C-alpha cells in the first residue's frame, strides 16, 4: 500500500481540497481563519502549503466570519460550503452563536476549532477551561448541542473516519447542518503514514430521497379530497431546486402558494398563484387563504411559530396538515400526514397523480394586499422622519432584476417579508435564528456565492453596532455590496413589542436606557473609517439617488438614514404568542393579558 507521510493538519487540508461537487467545484470552497496558539502552527502551516488549491481568508471576528460562510452556503442552496478555524478558548466560543445559526437553518458549516493537548503534558494551557469533574471536557464541548456531528481529533489517523462522516452530514439534505471537528493542537502537528488512496478526489452527490408508496398514496388522497388546499412553501423547496416545478404545479392546479421567511422568492412576487408572505409577518391575502384552508400543505417548511401564528392561523375546523419534508423530524410534526421525501420529487409525483385536477379560482386577494403594500412603501409627502417601510420602498424602486435583498434581525425581517416584492431568488433572510450581527457578514457571503447579484443589506443601527467588522474584510477583499442602515436610535422592533404587550418603554431605545451622556453615533464616519464609501442622507429622495449611484461600485457602499422607530405595517399579520404577565400593577399589561387569553383560544396544537 502506497502511503504519504503528513501531519494530521496537512492531511486534513489536502483531503478537503479534493472533495468535489457533481458540477466539478470544491464542496468546501475555502477556509475562514483567525489564527491563535491553538491552530496557527498546525493548521496555519498546512493551509499555507495548500493556499493555491484551498483558499484561506482572514476575518475580523470568529462569529461573523462563520456568518459569512453560512450565508455563502445558503446562497449556494447548500450545494457548496465553507470551513472556519479558530484558536482554542474565546476564539472557538465566539463561533458557538454562528453554529446555532447554521443548526437552526439546517445549513452546512465546517467548524475546526483548535483544542487542548491530547497528551495533556502542558496542562493547563493558555485559555484552557478545566472541568473539576471531567478531564475530557474543553471549551469546544459547547458545540455539541449546536452541531449535527461533533468529533474530537485526538490521534492523527482519526481524521480518516471523522472527515468523511463530517461531509456526509453536510451533504445530506435530511441531516444537513454544522459539523464541529475539535482538533487537539498537538495532534495537528503529529505525522502519520496516510494511505495515498485517501487523497483521491471524491464527488459528493446531494441525495434526492424518494417517497414511500403508502405515504405518497395517503398524501395524494388528502390533496384530491381537499376543497381549499394551500401550499406553505419553505426553504426546503429552494434547496431542492423546486422553484420551476412549484410554479408549474401551482398554476396547473390553481392551488395558492404562501411563503415563509426562508421560502420567500421561491416564486416571483407576481406569479398568479403567489399569495405572498404568511404568518405573523405575513400579508392579508396569504393569511386569509390559510385561515380558510382545509388542507395545509407544508413544502419544505418546519412550521416555525412565525409561520403558523403560534398555531392560531389555520382555523378551518376541518383542517388537516400535510407535511412534505426531506427530514422526518419535520415531516411528522403536529400529527401531520407525512410525505418524507425531496420537494422536487414530491411535486413531480403529485403532478402525475393529480392528472390535471384543478381547484376553483380564489378571489384576487392579492390586489388588495398589493395596494396596502404600495401605500406604505410610497415616498413621503410630508416632513418628518421617514418610516422603515418608506426606506424599503426607496430600495425597491432602485432594485435591479438581479437584486438580492437580505437581513436577519430587528425591524427589517418583518417589514421585508411583508412588503418586499421579490424576484425569484431575490430574497435572503436569516430568520431561523434571527441573529443580530449576521447582516453585513452575510452580505459578504452572498456576494461571494453570487458575484453577479446586486446585494443590498438592510439593517438597523442596533444590528450594525452588534457586528460590523466584516465590512473592513469586504473592503480588503474588494467584494462590493450596498448596506442601508436605518438609524432609529435603538432597538425599535423590540421596543414596539414591549409597548404592544403593555410594557413601559425601557432599555430598548437609547433615550429609554441608562445613560449619563446622550448617544450620538456617526455611522457614516465609522463605516468610512473601515474603507467603505459611506454617506448619510437626509431624505428618501437622496436615498434613492445614492442607491442608484452605488450600482457598479468596486467597494462596499454604506448609506445611513434616520428613521422613525414607531410605525410598522398595520395591514396583515397574525397573533404571536409572547408570555404576557398574569399579574401586574400596570393596566396596560392586564389589558394585553386579556387579549393574550382571547387569542390563545384559537390555538390548535394538533389535529
């Protein structure tokens, strides 16, 4: 047997560089790295040697460089991914939040944190956490609950089993999620005679699981007998590449389609059967259809509470749930009729089984909803601070066919889901974890995945303050996108929720928080200091002009505008269960509790 003598780190990097997709690309496009004493000597040297076959990029924060990798994988529809390596201790723990993002969203991410010494000779090493009761524990054990697969490499030959397991998980549509390979720092540098065959290129094919015949028969029968079905399209439909099939299926059978946050843009906004966003941040048209539906067909959705109105939205007494999902865990939720298979496979089979069956056309609810959207997005004709919806309107009017709008937390996810008119594939939202700080790093990842896209990142001042460092990385790498910062001087979204549940304004807006000196943050100056082209505008008209000027820029462009923290789109929406106190001295809280109990009666947890 021919062998090659390499360190464990060298072997890992060489192996990753030859793991290929069916299209002939590397599955792991590259590695984001911040080096420290846990990975610089071992993995750092190995990455340097393979820098031409496996690129290494330097981030400014471990969490946000992982966000970039996650956004890249999402924009690639999980067909490709990136890796992240850190030192031990705080560098590793900074990635745990990002691992939660990837875990909640079912997105592939390879995390390779340095770990303590396997031989334990120098214990305790710098940044080592010592567990008094368990000598095997390190900081990296925090990754266990947010990893689909976790392993600790304590001998050099262990990578020969750990690495294939890792990519099996990352490329499996049912198990897909983050993988953590905690790499003991002494083992990274240890040599081993690896079989040469281990480094032969391997193609990873993304499976399309077929359906069980009995499950399919039950699903088909449920659809055939339904009087008012609706399709709730989730991210799984996009990852399956089922956009065209869904468009044809919905048109052929006249079944309305509503979109979750992850599923938005699976259909173009003007597709005749697209009834728009669903749920708490949904539109009136979609929610009206869902309230009356007797069969709710979940297509690649996990039925998160924002989608279901905390399970109060689907109110037809005859309602049944049919869940089509590649993951059995999701397919069997809420006593659903389950069809466990790939979304595209399911649509193709159902098309053949329905044999042209068509449901009566639903009144054009979209027209009324479109008018409501247009009204809140219109440019203001009065003085005063613009609303966030009017800012979205300005971005909409300057959008190109290839524009991708993205966000993650705060006001923007709700308003964009409701009122953004997305071209097919023109929407990217991280709302599985709704992680503040994902936005700028995510925009970088999207642009790396889709270089021809016009990426527009929309976020508030709170999210910008949470994590902005990868703006400097994008400048350094020459990767352009547009950032629109709406400065409403605090956490405006959660402030509205606080007030909406009867609470007093407290600790959300900057003026309602403890301070000695007023806060006056110059976001344009800050972004400019990191190398971006940055400007603050005073009106919607100026914003539109700057948005148009940003097209074609070779570096990131940041546009700041002050907005009113109070308005939100009143049309549409659904109840969302938030724990309102049963006891309070505030009458506003007691009134909110009474409304809570009223809505709670509409909640149906199972059929």
